[in-house]
């Protein structure tokens, strides 16, 4: 396992943001997803969970989770 430093946490936070932004922009907002309620709800749940993950990583970056 590699040594963890401040940059490692920042990189993980950035990657979580990029993944979430990509999913939201290109999947959740897609016309097919928006047209079908089941897909729309699931996509919104994915985006929300990815945002939760981003916030969890941010806590580690700030040293709040040890």
C-alpha cells in the first residue's frame, strides 16, 4: 500500500467529483433516463450516493475520520 499524503486525499476527492459530474451530466440528464421515471429515480439515487462518497472522502481529507 502506498504512503498517504495530503495530495493522495485531494486526488481521491477530485476523482470522486469527476466521476459524479460525468454521471450526472451524461447519464442522469440523458433524454431516455429523464423520460422513464424508474430510470430517473435510480439515476438520481446514484448521483446522491456518489455525492455522499465525495463528502466522506472530504472528511478524510480534512482529518475528521482519522
